[in-house]
C-alpha cells in the first residue's frame, strides 16, 4: 500500500505535511547549491581560473 499524501486527505496530521515540505525544501536548497557551484566554476573557467572540476557532463575527468 502506498503511503498517504497530505494533499489527498484532510485526515493527515499537519506535522506530516510539515515534514514533507521540509524534505522538499532541503532538496531544493541542495540542488540550488550544486547549480551555484557549477555556474561559479564556469565563470572562473571563462576567466582562466581552473578550480579543478572533476566531472563534466557526468563523465569523470582526469587532470
């Protein structure tokens, strides 16, 4: 049986919804951090600074 989703039922306790939202917010925060890191590495590379990116398009790169 699949777990209940808070949006599907009014009987789900509010603390369960808060937990789901916190997990989603954490995941979005981590994704934003990775995006900033990739953009920073690209900006630095354009300006001639190699910060040692080891993975490009999902492929491990050896320096």
